[in-house]
C-alpha cells in the first residue's frame, strides 16, 4: 500500500515536471514565431522598412497580447 502510494506520487511529480518544462520551452518558441511573423508582416506592408524598429514594435505588441491573455 505504501509502495503503491509512493509510486503514484513519483509519477505525478514526474508528469508535473514534464508539463512545466514543456510550457516553459514552447512558450518561448511560440513567442519568437509570433515576433517573426509580425516582422514579416511589417516588411510586406511598409514602404520604408527598418528591422530594429519593427522588431521592437512587434515585441511590444506580443508582450501586450500575452499580458492581456
């Protein structure tokens, strides 16, 4: 009985660590993909394109959307 409960606890702990790890890594990946897509849209719609300005603008927009979510 005690051994069974200990195994359940270890399994739940392992799953929780995996979920935390996946959320942390994929969250950063998704943020970078969103910023890249925004920069590409800025490039396509702007006549005078500046990469640094567009990247800063897009980072701000993605941050605002993430905070609102």
